[in-house]
């Protein structure tokens, strides 16, 4: 019976269900949608990023008919080198997404080994038992697509990331007629972006940013610096338009900003008819009232240009009094504190800083609840699965779907790795497969687990103390004065007395050791002593050498 | 001339200017306002909390005429045991604030040594050259006060924390007539709460929460669990009222919740005419549809009842399917991620979870920009100093003050420790004194500095490796096989090869050591080796014992 069923599996990181990858499986055929990464939570000490757990797919790589990337954001592309490590199925993406993917694959020395096919919204691709039709979505990157997948059990729609922006920057709103047509064909199941399901109403159009930028450029006396995501090409276009209107030149600062805008210009996603774009070098020699700069750092990333300007350690130029800095992004959850700190430091250096809510210089790229309901109403799916969101967002989205007429039993809120099985008239929540995430830390993929993170947590909070002992192998008594090394526990130079007393405890502990494990005995005595004195619990280790 | 000038100094933590403490100084007379703590930023590893730097006041303790605490929140009271450690000036506070302070001072064994005087809004207290009049403010704790201080150079108003709520829970709105009267008397300087200066419009009244709670209680089939701050006594009253209306009993869960509601009941701030309050034991034996519970944990604090329920490791009772959980608070900046995770886990355990923006079950306790402007218009201060906020909020507040008619040159945005000097017709920004903050970590106050935090940061990200070497003092060659201890770097059990190879590097490094520092030489070799293999940078130490 398995052969007559569609299996759909969401993968992803940090509980954002299906955000980074999804698998559509029918018999021995799999289509993978997206290959993204997630940034780690605050307590995932030292982890660089996390990627979907590929374990389920590892012995099914020859079933994979294609890998579809819906758009070029990191959480949909950032794991491509890991996903394609041993996989040689063709990749499908629109031109800009392809360009961004190629940069990543080139760097990972995988580009030559892979086939990538450029697709356009409106096109269809046959992948084994699946006919995949790409439809355009409005999102905060150009040329994003959603998927209408005709499967042997029925039509399945996957929205990708979307908002129903009536006036997007590229003048290409989502085709509601096309969506209605899918609805008339009959949608078996809808998988839809839940990011803003908790938000009432509609997400404002990108167009309102034009007004805010116009106000900023009108008032600014000195330079205008705009910080945003390097992938937000439509924002680059908006800033470019504002600069053109106000007779300023615009320079991109930083590698990712320069490279992405070059790519977008080359592919025609970014348009500069008035030749506004100049190099940074040129911009820095022009009068300040004639210049605008764009850079990354809207998330307070420590190595970004904006952070370096806030810290006062940027190489090519410094922030100057009179500069206007626009933070054209919202903090990603978890980044609020560091973004706020960056803004404070910019003020401290005398800049005017403009950010939402002071002016609407950013809006979300995801649909809010009213748009989500509208989409459900257009598609009239029999079954509904909220994806792209944490559990709380999925629950809010599930509620909307029920209000929009999907039968309550036909709505499934599931977590990553849960297999959903569809026939032409049923949806069943089936087994769980490994659908969590894998830590990437430096060169290591998956070698860091909870034990190491627990140790890092302890070290972050209390530091460590190591005592090195040299004992006589016959008498088991100390031959030298115990030497201690400590970091992250107390300021060692101010703690001479503490460590002298600790050394005495070690001497006593060795003397009184009842022929047991000398190292453990010393560690226990020191742990107790340090806690009594400092109410802190550093990791304590004793290294015993016998001579 | 110093004797004819008023000096005002804001103190505080984390850039929230004047939030935790302010000093008003005239000649050899000081009034301290508030004695609060701040919770550490995410990168202040292991720090429990931070307190104002008292260095400036240490040799002026006999100048202090009084310590005024405006209200009972931690960021205004939490450092009281540190501030009063060597200070014996009388403390002034309203009854509920006094009750909360007494709990802290008793615990610190300071209560017997101190004088506390209960004050009421409307009363005046003379403190040397200062006449301090207390006026009532609406805030998210009962009986908060602001201060109108008549000084030899003029009338100075300090708002404390406030909002202009027309319908507060205690039915006691701020007395706008009184504020207007101050304005008529002539206000030299206004120090005003800037927390929500970035927010447009007015902060909603606490009254809208009644409607949201009514909806929750109407729909709930099982128990209703409300998580909030233990100090939010007015919220306790609102939940109590909703429980009474819907014929449920209400139990407080957890020490702080039980103690604070007892105190508020005793002092008359919390009213229970229908005998709604029962013990947790009683509540747990009642039918679920007849019970509501209140607890802490709205900030995702790991040891709180709500977190334990989310984790499934609470002692007295578990979360059950059908429970409705209301998170009646907004995440404090920096807590967003852990609060979101807690909510996700509550959903995972089958609870209905209600939080803002799904329903308005919480509103801010601070005035938004329109209210702030209204206050400035009523008081018509000659000089304006935004306090209680980060720099970006102070700048937004400063802009409002200028729009409200304060002369631009008469508005001062300053940081903690900046001395402002007032005469009857001037305000001067004067010298900086130590006005930052001091870390409290376990039993240590101020013994942790940037060096220790940098080490903790490195350890959190990479862990450490220690190698213990025994060398012959003559030949300087190894006597034993090098022993390594590592934590937080790699999972040691899976890294046998890495450490075997590392040991070989150590052997080689010792052999090739050109009579230099053996430990440094080995550390350098290991650091390079580990980075090449793992792209990680653990702290590496070599301990050398010579025999």
C-alpha cells in the first residue's frame, strides 16, 4: 500500500517546523524542498549554526529526483553544501536564488559536480511521479516561489515564505488568480508559512518604506547609512531609488553587500538607470550630504560594518557626528539585546539613528493572519498543515485554518520529523523519523552533543580550576607544592589568599586521603572549599603524577 | 559657590540611565532615590545581577539625609542590602514598598539596624535642604510615588516609573491637578521615565486586561494558570476578580507569589471579599473547572513554576491537557528567546496558551510618548532630563520634550555618572563620576571584571584542554606519557584519535624545544594542531612538573 501514498516530512532546526527542509516522498521517489540552516539559540554555546538531520535520507539518496530551493535566504539555502555532499540530484531554483546558491557551492568545491536548472514562476518541472509548478510569491528577497505539486494522490501546495503584498518593490504581486485556479482544481493539502500567524491584520506593504526613506533623505544633512540584510535586494532598490531622488550617490560596504548587489544588477533584479551606485572609495571622497552607504549589521553581528562603526573600530571610515543611521530590519528573535546595544552605541557616537517604531523603515516579509486566512480561502485545501514556524505560531495558524473552514480533524500541527501520510481522501500522522538538527561547530558537523554543551554552560558560568599534584608513589604524599591553574572563576591576581588557602586544603586532603582515589578526594575538597568561600561552582580537576 | 548649586547624578546598570539609583546633592547633603539592581546582559557570563557603583558615595555616607524608594520593583529595591551595608540614613517608602524592602533587609540581617519611615502620597518630608513631596503614580505595582523636591535652587520633579492610566486597577489614577499645580509653582527641572518614549500614542489602560481575562475564564474548560511577576499585585487583583466572577477558587503557587499576596492582603492592597483565595493543596483537590492558579515564570526563569511545568518536572502538580495557561507579562528585553521556548513547550504538553498579541493579557506599566508629552505640558519644566531608559529611549524622549516646548539647549541626555549642576536659572553638564555598575556573582561583589568575563566567553565557545607533563630536570625530556584533560571542546570519548595525535605533537614539541619555555612551546603546538583539525580555539594549558 505504501506505493499509493504520499509521505511528507518536515525537517528543520530549533522547532521551526519544515523551515529548513521538507521531503515529499511517493514510492521510491523523493523531492527535497529547501536546504537551509538555522542560527543557534543562546544556550548552544559556541555552535556556529545548525542544519537539518539528514539521517532519514542517507540511505535513500538515489530516490531523490530533485532539490528545489524556494528562495535565497540562509534558512532555505545555508545547508546546501551539507545536503549536496553526497547527493547528485538536480537543483531547481530561480535565477537569483541560483546565483546565491552557486556562490555557496563554489566555495564548498561542489559546483562542478552538480546540475542546477534555472526555473521561472509559471513553469512546470516533472520529477518522477511529481509535476511541480512554480508560482511567484512576494517576500523580502526577489523571485521567491511557492510550489503546486501534482502528486498521484492529489494537488499539494507549499507556499514557501510569502506575504500578500499588493504593492511590492518589484511591482510583481502574487497572482491571486493563479491561486484561485489551484483552489478550483482542488487542493488536497496546503503547507503554509506560519511565521506571523500570531499577528493580527495584514503585514504592511514594502511600499510604506519608500515614504519613511524619503523622510530620512529629506532631513539628513550628513551621510545616510542604511543597515539591512545583504539578501534584501528589494531594500537595496528602495534605498537606491531614494538616493536617486535626493541626488545622492550610493555605495555598498562589505563583501556580502557588494557581491549580492552585483549579482542582482547582473541578473536584472536591481536597476540603476540614474547611475547612482559608486564604489566606497568614490563615496568617501564626496561631500557628506551627497552620499548614502548600505551595509550589513542590522542584527548586531559583532564583525559587521555597523557593529564596527558602533564600536569605533571600522577600518575604512568612521562614524561622524551628523551621520544618519537607518536600521532597516527587525531583530531576529534572540538578537533583540545586541541590536538595542548597537543602537545605543550609535547614539553615543553622535549619530541620528532611525529604526522601527520611530519610522517604518522595515516591514516583515511574512504574511500576517488576515493574509494567511485569505490564502486558505482561495486554495480551499482539504487538509491543512501549518509549517515555517515555532509550535506557538503553528497553533495560531491552525486556529485560523479552522476558522477559514478547514475541518478541525483535517488540520495537523506536527513537529519536525513527523511523517504525514496522504491518500486521495485521508491524512494520517504517522511515525517519527530523526527530524531534529545537527550542530555545526568549526570543522565539526554533528560531533558536538548535549554533554559538551553542558560542560560549556558550566564553564561559561563558573570557569575551572586545575590542580597539578606530584606524589611519591610509595608514601602517596606530596613531593611538591600543588600548582593551580584557573580561568573564568575569579580574578586570579586578586585572589592570592583564596588560592593559598585552597593549596592548604589540598595538602590536608592528600594527607588525610584514606587510600582512595586521590584525585577525586582532592577535587571534592576543593569544590566544597570554593563553594563555601565564593558561592560559585567552578569545574575542579586534579591531575596526579606519581614519581 | 558649590553650596549654592544642586548636583544631580544618575546611577544604574546596563545603560538604563538613573534607573537603579539617583543622588540629589546640595552642599553636604545628599538624598538617594532608589536602590535597585539590574539583571545581566547575555554576555555577562555567570553574573547573578549588577548593582550601581557606590564608589562616589562611599566617603560621603554621612552627607546622606535619606534614602527614598519610589516603588517595590527589583530594579528600584534589589540593591538595598548593598546600598545600606554601611549607610544608616532613614529609608522612606509607602507601606507596600516598605513591606517588600523589609523582607530583603531581614534576609540580609540589616532590618534591626535601620530606620524605615512609611510615607503616603501627598505627604511631605524634610531632608536637610530638601523638602520632598510624594505624589501618587500609576504603575504596575501598587502605591508607587514620584517626587516633587523643593530645593534651594527651585522645584525639581522626579516621576519615578509611571503611566497616565485613566482606569487603573486600584481606581487611583495620577492626580493631574496636582501635577498642574507643580507646573504653576514653576518646575526648574523634570527627570522623567523614558522607557516607552519610542512607542507612539498612549499605553493601554490596565482595564483592557479585565476583558481579556473574562474571555479566557469564559472559554476555559479545565484549570486556568496565570503566570506573571510576583510584584504585580494589581494583576493578582484582576485575576482574583475574574475568578470570583466565574466562580473559581484561586491559589498562589510558589514562595514569592504566596508571600507577596499575603503582604498585599495584610496591608489592604489586595482585596478578597468573596473569599476566592485558597491554598494550593485545596485547589489541587477541586474539580479542574473550578480552579485558577497564579505563579511566576512569565520570563522563562528556569527554576520558576511555569518553566518546571513546561519541562514536566514540577513537584506538586503537572500540566494537564485542557489546562489554559495565560502568560500575563511581556518578555523583558533579552528574555524573548527563552519565553518563546517556554510557550512552545507548554503547547507541546497540550495546554492552550494565551499571550499578547493573541489576547491583551498584559500591558506595559510605563507611559508612551503621548502621555510623556502630556506630563511635560502639565509641568512646563525649564530644564528636562530624560531618565529611566537606554540612550535610544532618552533621545526619543528628548525629542518629545523639545516638541513640547522645552528649549533645545535646556534638554540634557546624559549617561550614568554624569553630574548635572543646577542653579536657579542654569543647568550645566559637569564632570563624570564612577556611575557604572558592579557585578555580583555568588558571594562576590565587584570581584569579577572584564578579564574573567573574557575567559568565560572563550570557555563557553571552545572549552579547554590541559596537558600534564612530567619531565626530567636534567635532560628536559618527558618521563611519562602526557595526560590530557578537556571539557567543552569536543566529545572526548569520540575523539580518541584527535587526542592520540595531539599527544604525539606534545612529544615532538618537547623533543624539539630549543631550551625555551617548555609549557608555552607545548601550548602553542597544541593550539595550532587543534585549530587545524577542528577550526576551534580551546584554551590550552600545559602544566610541567620536573623530577
